[in-house]
C-alpha cells in the first residue's frame, strides 16, 4: 500500500510491516499505525513514520547502540497489552531529538517504544526510573 512520508516522499509499504499502537503515541493519540523505515545507509537511524499523516515521523534508534547497559523491567500490564510471550519478540527503539549540530542530539531513554515483533503491537512506555531522562545526550562525552 502506498503512503506519503516526511523523509521518503511516497513509498510502498507492506501491510504486514505496520505497527499498531492501540492507544496512539503520547501527544499523537489519533496516530495508531506506524512503520519503521531506514533513515541512514548503515541502518543505525530509522524513522517511525505514521501511515496516515505524512508530517508525523520520529527519528528513532536502538538505545543499545549508544547505551549498551540500558535496561528496564516492563510492567505486567504492558506485557499483556502487547501479548509478549518471549524476550526474543521484543524490539526497543528510542526517539531522538535531533539538534544542530548533530553532536548535540538527545535520546529519550525514559519513554522507549516497545514492539512485539511477532504480532506488530507497539506502545511507547513511560518508565518510572530516575536514572533515565527524556533528553540524554546521544553521544556520551569522554
């Protein structure tokens, strides 16, 4: 199915690749369907693109690429809501706040995107962990 996107013009996406956010994304509660599209050639950076609204797109990254010790516990309600059966089914992305210069870009470690890769249910989860902030530097200094 064709969709219009913020960064890729119009592209064809497979319906099987659509992520379903039952309650939308915080701040965009009516946006319930997204796809993950590559943004960089090395696939480090991706875009979580709304299927219905071209200008709603978030630059995302695997937090483990930049914070290998990033860890958290999902609440049972989230596990049930996403029908998670195995840790192998879980994909985690975090949203970037891209800055100029790019070295000042931050990552939201307090609200990761959790995806069940087997059924494509997804949710942005707000963590109750004081160690993680909404604006962690993407590039750790020193």
